[in-house]
């Protein structure tokens, strides 16, 4: 299962922002995170509006790691069922993702999981994914380098089993290697140190 920054951006770009009820911040830290989430929302709205133009402005939009993490933490993107929280770290060409996953929610009402993998894919666990990601020509390409659950590396054969049985039926384009069209006429996506740069065309 892949919860990468690039896929998260695709979800954020494709779905309207969910703006929660604005209560006064309880602390200075909360105010900082709210400001970062609001900044991300404004940039995503700019991307949507720019993509609707006949000739989009090619000036790049830079989304910082803090903005994206704050945006997700504020609940402004609906995460897939079973994903409780997600946090991203960006390095040049690489996305490092940590998510809290309830595997029982993902597999509920689905075919029984193989006894070989039941202990691995049941209960709530921290999942760490490292993936190479880049986008050009309007297409994003993601290659999963490694996945571990609670610090234990997961064999690729186990990942393929879980993806084919429980993920692909809902998300046919997802896999250990994924390619998809970026929304809103985003032509290039470049992952850098703690940020991603999106260019529209």
C-alpha cells in the first residue's frame, strides 16, 4: 500500500478543500499550524484556478512540507478508510511517508486474508514508506523502494499480495510502481528538500 506525497498531492488537488469550523487557536503552536494549513489551501486553490485558464501561468507553485502536513493534519483531505494519520518528508526525488494504518478497517467486508500474512496485515500499525517520485509531461511516476511496518521490513511478495487483493479493487492505478495523470494541467512535479514544486502548462 502506498501513501506517498505525490499521491497525496493528487488527492488534494482533485478534491475540494474541506474547511473546518474555525475556532480560536488554543495555543501559539496551533495558530502556526493553522496558518500553514491555510497557506496550503490558498496555493491549492491557485493551482485549480490556474489550471482552468486557457493559458496557465507557468510560474511554479512551491508547497512546503510543513504546509502539506498541516493541511492533512487539519482534516482538509479525506484520507482513505483505515488511514488514521499521515506525515510526509521530502528529499530530492524521494518521498518518505509515515502513516498510522488500521488494517482491519481496510480488510473489513473483503475476502479473508491469507493466514501467512494475517499477523502482518491486521490491527493498527505505523507504516513507513520510502518512494522515488517525479512528474513530467503531465504524468507522475512513483516507485516504492521499501515499506516497513513497526520497523519490520515487509517482503515485496507480501506487499503485492495485499495491494492486489485489498487496494487495487478500489484504486486500480495504485501499485508498487504507479503512473497517473496529474490534475489541473500540472506538467511537472519536483520533490526537493522538504518541499515539492509544481509547474503548470
